[in-house]
C-alpha cells in the first residue's frame, strides 16, 4: 500500500471529526517524501475539510514519470473515469510552482480567466461560421459558446465583488505556440484546431481541479462547479476532430501534446492562467510566511 493510500485511509477515518489535524500535523515531506512542499501542503490542509466526505474519491494518474502520482479532491463530483481520461490526455500535470504564484496573484488569475472564457466562446462561434455544413459541430459549439459566456459573466461578478478592475492583459504564449502548428488547408485546419481546443479545455479543467483545494471557499466552490462542463468540452472537441478526420488523429494529437507540454513545463516570464513554470522574479516568498 502506497503512502497516498495510507493518507486517504486516514482521511476517511477522520470524516466527521472537528478538524484534520491528525493528518495535517505531519508535513508533506513526511507523507510523500517531498514534491509539493510543506507550505502548499499546509494551505491544502486548511481547506481539506471542504473536500472530505463519505464519498471521497481520488485519482491515481500517470504523468511523464511513471512513479509520479497525484489526486484531485476538488473533482470528487466528476465521474472518475472522465477525470482519469482527461489527465491521461494531457502530457503533464500543472507544476506546483504555478500554484504558488496563482495564489499570490489571484487578481491576474481571475482577470485572465475571464478573458479566456470570452476566447473560448469566440473560438466556438468562429467554428460555427467557418463550417456551416457540419451539424454536429453546429450543435456542440453553440452549446459550448453559451456556457462559456455564462462562465465569463460569473467570473466578472467575482472580479467586481472583490474590488478588482477587469482590464486587458497581454495574452500568454500558450495557445499561440500550438496555433503556429495548425495546418492551412481547410479540412486539416479544422482537425488541428479541434485538437488544440481539446488541449486548452482539458488544461483548464486540470488547473481548476489542481488549485481549488488551496482557494477560499467562494472561489473553490466556483472552480469546482466548472469541472464538469470543462471536462465535457474537451471531449466534444476531440470527438469532433476524429469524426471529421479521414484518418486516425493520434499522430496529430501527439504533435500538439508535445507543444503543450513544453508550454507548461518551461520557464515563463509572465503569469497567466495557462502560463508555464513562473520565472523567479514572479514568485513572492513572503506569501506563505506565518
């Protein structure tokens, strides 16, 4: 039995208790041998009660290293197989360094998140106009565009409630790196564009699940509520890509997975919702000071 199994067994035993100090009294390094770091582990423990109940679910997933495991307690209400498929589709997990900066810069996180919801709606509408002869695409993208605009409005309400000002931000390099490799002919452009859309939606879902346990109750609840729709969106994109392709799309998926992995794991000089490993100048060490 792994250390993670031991931890989850303890958490189940704790259900109904006043707090989780029995587990959180141990450091992350004691439980897992390092990785996330004791500072983020402490934040997780402070929020753990939001995700502990009799139906607690967790997910063991393979990353770029076979021995790496992680779990997503915020996604406990998402179908386990759906989340497992989504994590397997992505080439890597979100680096812990990104979570640290995201907690420090929640203003940028939310403002950029709102912008990305608009971008997602725009992408869906553009596909509808570009390919009017594809009824399945028309239906799925119409539904997706409506949902993304609702999400945009929800994020904007949170931004306003928290006294933040929505403004334009320089886009991250993330989508641009993948868009460069999209082929030009119409049919091939459609397939590649749908694959890129699937990766963007899957990464968004994974980041919601990854960061939610560290957030305040309101934002954690909101991000958790987005998981189901985002998990479905990536599948819609991927299903359409295969349906409209005359050949298997596996090779093209791998091309874009490699680019996505590079964008996520390489150092990034700016912080955005889909940015890579934050450069040192973006990190504020005092954030976790007691």
